[in-house]
C-alpha cells in the first residue's frame, strides 16, 4: 500500500518536471522566434509565464542590487542585465549534435 503511494508521488513529480521543462523550452523558443515558434503549450500561456518570470526577476533584482539599477562595466552580462531589469536566459551547451538535431526538426 505504501509502495503504491510512493510510486504515485514519484510519477506526479516526474510529470511536473516534464511539464516545467516543456514550458522552459517554450519560453526560450518564444523569446527567440516569437509567433513562429513551435510550442508545446498555447502561446498565451507561454506569454503569461514570461510575464511572471519577468516580474519575479524584477523583484529579485532590486534585492540583489540594493534597489540600484546601475552596474559596473566589468560585471558579467547576466548581472548587468539583471541590474537593468532585463529577462536573461542562460543555456547549457549540450553539444553540436543535439543542436543540429533540434534545428533540423523545426
């Protein structure tokens, strides 16, 4: 009985992670390609999630920078963008083969 509950929770957690990953892909695709992007979710849901991310990012930036919007010229690009309250996506390099496969499928 307990094993069944554990398996169900694990399955729900995995499904949630898959959905979060698909939404993250959609966000990046929509930012890069706009209305031409092939999405997993409806475009309005993706746009709303991007607004939510930007709102969270903006509120976090004011905490990190002590409310200041200035940045030094030698700070990393992500920090400079955060200081300017811009939305920044950082991607991990997964190799040229995967990139070629993804680009050829779209």
